[in-house]
């Protein structure tokens, strides 16, 4: 490689590693075509404050992990997975690791056959390649063109992918949210439900009914899902399974692996394979 070519390559790399500016998505939501896609890059720890989009949105990271929160719940989105957000949902995005994000915006009228509620979806090899190809499609592509067919195929594949249990519902009551925050801050805390009820000065039975009414699931199941989702984030960064298991309240690696497989259908070592 000659000096000029090396300089151009380095300059391109630096541009690719420049954090995406706020509002960069606006042109992709105002295009007249029903589907558009953009690439973005965010360094570790970046927080995109709560906002909403007029269009539905598929968020996918080819590298890094995204933690997405809304008023009603949160999602952990590791590589090989994506999150579908219906139009108008207020949400924030926290980056864990440097995140290379790919976003597809879909006009509400074009999303009629897609999920009506926000969810995590599996991004298989074909869908991944379609997302990456969509990034290179100009915003003013022509109806009936090859680019249009590519976008329609992307929507068809998105409609066919399985939904995944990577969602954590959140209570609306501030006292219960404080309990949930404590669990996330110390996932190895094995306090009993009775002990948590005492912190709120209510009976265990009242706490159980209250939590299930607010979230739709029991506190025990919520804590289990929270631990598994936090563990996914750690595993995505290559941490040892035994360390992740112990830090999330499990007594052994085998106990963690068994619960992980029961929830996700595969053992931890196979989730990112």
C-alpha cells in the first residue's frame, strides 16, 4: 500500500470511529420512501437520552451490547439480536462496549405485518446481510427498483424471525422500582421475598400480589430474568461463565447453565456461537 492509500484508509477509519452526532437520524425519518437505514458508532458508556421516533425502528449492533429502557420495561440487546420498537415509544439507549449500531426505520404504514409491540428478535445470517446492505441504499431509491426489492425482502425476513425472551417488564410504582434498581445493582443479593417485603413495610403476600399486578410476572421470575439479562451482557464481553454465574447469585456454573438453557434454549457457551 502506498503512502497516499494508507493516508486515505486511516482517514476513513477515523471517520468511522467518530461518535455519531445527535439528530443524525432525522433525514432517515423524513425520506419519502417507506424504509431507510443508517449506520452509527458510539463509544462505551454513551447514553442516548429518552427520545422517540415517528417511524418504527429496528436497532441492531454488529459489535457491542445495547441496554434499551422505556417506561414499561427494558431490553438487553447483544450481537446477533436486534430490538424492534414500535412508532412513538419513548426510549433511551445505553452502550456497553463500543457499539457499531445499524438502524432500520420503517414507515408505520409499511410495518402493518410486523410486531405491534416492542420486542427482541433474532438476527440470523440472511437478515444481518440485508441490514448491512440496506445501509448502502440511497434514501431516494425508486419504487420497484432493486433497492426497493431489497428493502421489502428485509421487511419480509423481519416478519419471519422468532421473538426472544430478552425483555424485563418494569413496575410503575416508585417503591417497587427502587427494589428493582437494587436487584440490578446487586444481582447476587439472595434476599428472600419476605425480606424485600419488609423493606416496604408490607406483608409477603401483599408484596407478591402488588409486584405481579404491576409487572405481570412474579418477583421471583423477574429477578431470575434480570440476572440472566445482566449475565448476557457480561458473556458478550467474553467473561468466564463461572465468574458470571457467581456474580449473579448462582451457587455453581451448572446451576446457572441449567437455568440459562431453560430460559434461552441453549447453554451459555452456545448463545453467541
